[in-house]
C-alpha cells in the first residue's frame, strides 16, 4: 500500500459505488453495489427473521469476488481490488464497508487500513462490521437457522475461545444485534444455549456486508471512518 491512491469521491448522491472489503477469513473478498442504491427487495430468510432481514439489495445488483491470496495479501490487495473496481472508478465511491474481524492480525489490518484511507480522503461514510456478525446474519438466513439468541465460537489452541453473542433485532438495519462483541474467553463456561462455530465464508459474507451497509445508508445511519478499528481478541505481541 505504498503507492498513492486516487482521490475518493465526495459522498454525494451522484452515480457511484458502495464498496465492501473483507479479509478476516481465508483470502480477500471484494463487493460493490451501484449508487444510487437499487430498490430494496424481499429476501428468502428464516420464517422467524425480523422485518429488516426481509428487505435488501437484490443479489443480481451485487458484484462479488473472492481471491485466494494466501499469505501474500499485502502485495495483492490493490491489484485484487482494481480487478473488481478499477482505480479510475474510485473517485466515484459514495460509501464503504469493511469487516473488522476477528481474523488474522495482518490480513484484517490491511483491509481496514485501506478502507479507512479511501474514506478519509474525502470524509466518506465507512461501516465497520464484525466478521462474526456477518456470519450470524448468514446463518439466520439459512434453513438450519440457530435459536435466538446464540453464540458464535472460534477456538484458539492453547489460548481459549473467541466468542460473540447474536440475536434478531427488528430495530437495526440488517436485523441482527451483536449483544456481546467477540472477545477471548479462557473457558467455555460462559456459553449456553445454541452454540455455532464461527466459520467465515467468502464471498457470501461480503454479500452480507454489502447488504447491511446498504440498509444503513437507506436508513441514514452515520458511519464516521474514524470509529472503524480492527477487532483483536488477543494482543499480536502476546506470548503463546
């Protein structure tokens, strides 16, 4: 990310793009939606889902891509992004969204820094959304939807379990509440009820990221880029 970036747009209502970045799983996910945003449409979800889950941008309007970058994300980040949204289009960005983790320390930081840089250039809205919340929304839309509320858990060998708690909330754009932000638990004693593994899936979770950001935009939710930081359940310098 040493090269200069094209100046971002002013975030007005002219034609442009909503851009989503996700590197908190395996590889790097990129998604875009045209701006102004397409009309919201019904979506197939669990019968118990809250009403905000029932309306979102149609999948046909989304452009999604998943890149198997492995450990070379730092070198491939900008070329991957440009293959989906050429740099000449970046001045037309109107809103951004990024998965903030939990995920790999370096990979999550790279996409968050890129998103913050693009947003900062012209004070664009930036939605920072945890990767676990994206998983939760995807699971709630599946045939085997978890019982509300439920835990998402990821084991860290020799350290403990990273876990967050989720449930439906009809008052939130996207319809899912993160009642407990993902953090490290030394034991599994805190988890009760329905417990599911936190397994990111790209580009599916990028679609969830786009949908939530679009809903927030439709509802006029402010998204200051300054507040978006990665989620690090463990210190990157902590001894194993």
